C-alpha cells in the first residue's frame, strides 16, 4: 500500500488542463519534463528548487502553466 502523500497537480497547455494526484517524486518528474513552465504552489509562483524543499503535507494544489511571453508580434 502506498502511504506517500499525494497532492493535486494541474498541468495546463493550449488545449486546457489535466489534473492528477501525484507524489512529490512524481510531481518533480513532471516539473523536470516541463522546464519552461511556470509553477504555482500555495497560490504563488515558485522555483523548482523551492517546490523540492517544500513540506508536501502543506503544499496544497500545484499548477504548471505555460510561461507567458509578452511583446511578440
């Protein structure tokens, strides 16, 4: 039986988003597969290293969003 803490991870792209219940290790794998994504945890923008060090029991929902780029024509 898996006793690891899981949290909801929402991964957005141009077609919408997918929500998954992932462990910390699984979440970090997703983060590493999306190096240009913006990562939000606890309703604030965080860096991958901050997410790695976070207390997973208190993290709440994690969202990975495509980075916004302004000024492109």
